[in-house]
C-alpha cells in the first residue's frame, strides 16, 4: 500500500510540475482569472449588479411606501457568480485535461509508465489529483476576491455557504476532468481530446437543459444524472449526500474507464 | 535469467514474430540482431510487459511476463525504441521521478541516481532541462532511467541509434560495464555493435530466430576465413597449395586497395586460400611456399565478419521464400 501511495505521489508531482512548466497552462489560468475578475466586478458592482439592483428595489419600495424586502446580498451574489464561474470552468477544463494521456502517448512516455511497477489506476488517480490541484490553484485567487468582498458585509457572511459552493465547483471540475482524462487516453492528439471533451461538456449541458424543460420520469432521471443540477444544489448551500455520491461516481467512472482504456490499448495491438 | 519459449505475436493477419525461443544466462549480454522490421521491438516490448504475446511464454527471473507482470516490471529496466523522456523536467528531476515510480526506497534514491548519472556521464547535465539536451544525451538519459533502480535484467531497444561514433563507443563501454552484475538483452541492426558488445547473438529475420551463438562461433562457422597472399610465382603454386590438408579452395584474385585494383608487378600473383572451418593454415602455407622457393610479399589473414554471417543467413532465407522484396537484406555498416 505504501508503494502504491508513493507511486501516486510520484505521478501527481510530475503531473503538477508539468502544468507549472507549461506556457499553455499559464495562458488558460490568466484568461480564467481575467474573465472571472470581470464577472466578479460586474455582478457585484456593475450597473446591473446585485448591489445596484438591491438599492433600486429599496428605493422603489420607499417610494411606494411598501415595507423593504430583505435580500441577502452576499448570497444572491454568490449564487449568480458561482453559476457563471461553473460555466467558465466548463470551457477551461477540456484544455486542462486534454494532454493528460494524449501527451504521454505522443511522446512515448506511456511505455515507461506501462512497464514500471505501477498499476493503471494508480497512474490515473495521480494524474487526476495533479490536474485537479492545478484547477484548485486557479480558483484560490477568486476565493481571495470573495473574502475581501464579504468582509464588508453586515451581518457577516457565514463561511460555510461560499465554501460549500466552491467545494461543489471543485467536485464538478473533478467529474469533468476525470471523464476528460478518459477521453484523453483514447487518442494521441491533444486537440482531438480537447474537442471531444468539449463535446461531452456540451452534452452534459444539453442534458441539464432538457431535464429543466421536461417533466416526467425521464426528466427526473436526467436531472439526477446532470452534474450541473447537483452543482446548483451545492451553490445554493444545500448539502445533499446524493449529490456528493453522483460527483464521486463520475470521478470513479472516469478513473475506471481510463485504467481500462490503457489496458485495452496494450491488448488491442494483439 | 530470461527464458523465452515459442513466443509468437500476430497483429491482425500479419505475424510479427513466430516461435521465437532463446534464453539469456545471468550476467550475459545477448544481442538481438536483425534488419529493420524483423520483430526486434515486438520481442522487446513483450519482454518488458508492454505487449502481450499471442502464444508462447516469456519468463524473467522466474516470473511470467504476462501472468506476473508487476513482479517482472520490478525487476527490469527498459529503454524503448524512443527514449521515454519528459522534456520539461531536468535530468535529475526525471531520474528522481523514475526512481519513485520503480519503488526505490527513499534512502537509496540519491545514491542510486548519482551512480546512474555517473555511469552515463551525465554529471554536467544533471540540472539541465531534457528539452535542451542533444539526441546523444537524451539517449544516455534513457539508459540512465533503465538502470537507475539497479534491476537484475535490462532490456535495451536500439541503445546506440542516432549517436555519433564517439558516443556509440561510450555507450558500448557502458553496456559492457553493466554485464556480470546485470543480465542484458539489447537489440540492434548494427552488426559491429553485436560482435563487440555481446557474449551471444541471436539473429532474427522476418520474425524468426535463424541462429543463436557467440559472435566468434558464428564467424568461424562460416566459410571464407583464410589468407590472402601476394607471391612471385605462377599458377602452379596455386595447385600445390590446393593439395595442402585443410585447404578448401585456392583462387586467383586481383590485389585491391581502397582506391581500387592495383596493377600487379611482373610475375606476381595474388591468391586467396580458403580454409575448412576450424583449421589453421598459416604455418602450412608458409612452409609450403618456402619449400617451393617462392618469394612472399604479403600474407594477410581474412576473417568472415558477422556481416557475412548475417548476409548469408538472411539471403538464404530470401532464396527459400522466393520473395525478393529486398528490404531484409539492407544492412547498415
């Protein structure tokens, strides 16, 4: 067990290092930060932003002599902002996961991994943890923006709600990255892996839309399988263990399929 | 140490190797010699556990490469055809990664990595990014990753491909220095490499092993060893030499230098005396010539090289099969 853990750590460190050495990763992170910073400012402070709208509602209420409606501004902001951040992440994740195996296949380093005393699933787990850590690094500065913003809120914001929302974001990312890793293991072309993973993301999004607009058992089943629905639960501050189980199932499925695909890759050449 | 029995590998309808059987004793270097596309890489990959065989068994240190893959993978170092390197890592960082991957205990890592770096003469490159290394250094890093965990068996697929002559000599010396404590199997299509580095050579062509022996035996088992003479005599001397015991053939040849054939001086003859396998004619030829009162200007021993063995064996194969595709007869010097 100790050896397996050591292997996972070795793979994890190498994977993480390769992201920090890759110009592409910095470009992706910069664009992600730029856009999320823009949305942060626009949603909080912009003319259509949460604060403006709340002020408008208050003023309207005073003019009409109605009692002021109580609006939890930090909560409203977080709900909208994390929704946007989730969509933004869906665009970024295929680019992060595309090289996980495709690059190894192209360089021939898969032959090193496959002939070392490491199991396929240990490699997959190490790689997934590596790319997920990089994604978490991308999310950290955004948490800092929020912490600064929320420090001005009165009454103070309970940290559990934003933390749960971000946990949801990370679980969503892990699910998509895990499936993206599997897609990456199917091809030697990183571009093809990115396109196919993006197609998968669009497919997940379509499932979500269908689930929202339909009723009946099919819609219910689809909404249960939709990663985005479960993400929204987390964002709203609802911790539902079934949501957690769905996320973990997607992650495990991705790892399992990756390990199988690498096994099949070695056998199919027979 | 390495036992391969009746190994076959079929890709779709074409068979890459058929019924390959050989074994490598502990501490030995076996050269796997064959033209491009003969099935060398396929055999190496099966041994390393990267590909499963269609039929037959291969065992390393008593473990089946397919059934007990993990146990085998712990005991081998493998250099694939293209060295598996991560360009964004430094040489040292990469070797640490491989050492962890191979499950080397933390306490031994630094020592073993230093030893591998030293053996492969990578000292001044240890903190250089692999991306910035030349082909020769990359190949050496590839060898270093194969030996970093000090495995009992080392599998090297074309270890000297793409190196300059000096680097080739260094890599050969490195491989020779590893023998004894390690069992090595290396593949090559370069003939002198096999004869210089290996204790034994297995010649593979079109997926089948056609000969396994020491380079010396392979060479001496071949016709064509003997002497070339330049003497001042006419054809009658040739008849007398032909009568000596152990002489297979005496033929008249033109004196040839690297510039082409040299015109012979008056009354001189060039002869090639070919011996029966395993006989030594030097003494007899000299005493016969002296007995005849013939002057000797040059006497040179000629060897059949592994190249001749190789050409003879692979050409024979070609004649049997009546193909004439020609690709298997390509031999790089």
